[in-house]
C-alpha cells in the first residue's frame, strides 16, 4: 500500500505539473503514454512490437493522438488517418503472405483507434480556451467517480455490479461515484459560473462517471479474457498505462462528441 501511495503521489504531481505547463510538455507526455499504452495492448494480444503491422499501429497511434504536428505540417483528418491505417494493415496481410493474418490486423486497428483517439481528445481539451479548467473539470469528475465508487462501495456496497468481470464493484458504489462526480462538476460551476452552467456541469459529471465506469469494466473484461491482472508494470502498485487511463480513454472523446465542453 505504501508503494502504491508513493507512486500515485509522484506520478500524479508530475502529470498535473505538465498539464499546467501545457504546450508540447503536456502533449509530449500524452504521446508517450499513448505509445506505451499501445505497446501494452499489443503485448496483451501476443503481438511482438517488432512486427511490421504492430509498427504500423505505433505510427498510427502517434498520428491520431497528436492534435497538431510539429514544423507546421498539416494534420490529417481522423478519417484519413484511420483509412490509411486500415489500408496499410490489410496490405501487410498480403505482403506477408498471410503470416500477418486478418485477425491480427483487426485487433491492431481497434487498439490504435481506442488508444489514439482517447489521448487525442485529452490533448484537444487542453488546447481549448480555458483548457486547464476544462481538463481539470473532466479529470476531477473521473477521479471523483472512481474514489466515490470505491469508498461508498466499501462502506455500504452489498449488491454486486458485474461479479463475473469485476467482483469487487457494487451497484451502491457505482451510484455513489455517480453522485460524487456530479457534485464535483457542480462545484466547478460554482467556482467559475461564467464558463460553466450548472446543468452542463451535472451532465459532464454524469457522463464522466457512467462512461468512466464502463471504460473500467471494458478493461477488466479484456484483462480477464486474456488471463492477466494488469496491462503492465510501469507504475508500481498501479499496473500499466491502460490500467490507469481506461476511464480517460472513453470519457474524453465522449464529452467532446456530446458537445459538453463547448456549450
């Protein structure tokens, strides 16, 4: 537990410091996390990082994750990047004479979209006007939901939420996390009512909690299917990048797609 706390404090302080710094400091961190997350994903699926199709996936994750390219290069649209990735992965099955199989290409394509898009929208959020505020709001709602679900579940949780996937999660904990995330969103609206209305804040808290808990369950189900406890060992006591960012990868794209940060 001590190691877990120390790791959490140090990693959290470094992350928040780079978030506040913004620019390429924060974007570079997100890019690094995206590449490590994709490496964990490929390894979970038994794919060696030196294979051609996996290397294509790494390049695609970097391209998708970055909200802008250096040296004023034109950033391709998401649709263009996804199509090129699909084309290259399918072509790899041909040039490898099916040593790279269609199933491999499909899994790697899914992972690149999943990981790359999640980190892309984290960077996009920071680049918004008042980006520190919107990023902090979204992160704190996610973290509040996680903490609320854990502590409320520990205190009064009795009804299992999905025992075959995550045996420790309870319905009471999930509802507790939902309420606390909404309260945190409303607190942000109270502090900065000129930028954030109470209804919008409640919707962001609701989305962060529901989508975040679902993102956590997705990772839990996938790891259970693959027979592993953690996606990696980057953070002692916390697991890998995907273990720590599973909620983020779902929440950040969704709040943008719902228009909740631009109302």
